[in-house]
């Protein structure tokens, strides 16, 4: 199991990192988009129904699952908080 994860991690890094270990320009665009789509950009995970105002458990579960995907890829790429903040600044 750990070997399969490591192989996926290496493959992802080959696709997205340059020779110095930094995200390529294209990878920065994709990771920033993934962060926004997965709502890992500071938006709350808890979602409320627009009609009732109550917590929407299905929408909350979807948001949490998306966030989990981003967190996995962030770990696999070993992105630090500084890179994440810079991606956030680029979106503005």
C-alpha cells in the first residue's frame, strides 16, 4: 500500500515540479484552480440550505470530500503554506 502511494506521489511530482522542486507555471494554474474548486481557499466546509438556513448535510459532505482531495494532493506535492498563500494571491 505504501509503495503504491509513493509511486503515485513520484508520478505527480514528475508531472508538476521543475528540476528545483517548484511547481511549474502550468501546475500553479491547475493547483490554484483545484484549491478553489475543492473549496480549500478559506471558505467554510459547513454549508447551509439557502431555503431553510439549516445545515445541509449533503452539501457539507460534498464540500468536505472535495477538501480532502485537495489536501491529499497538497501532501503528495509537499506544498508548504507559503506556496499555498502565493497561489491565493495570484488568484486575486
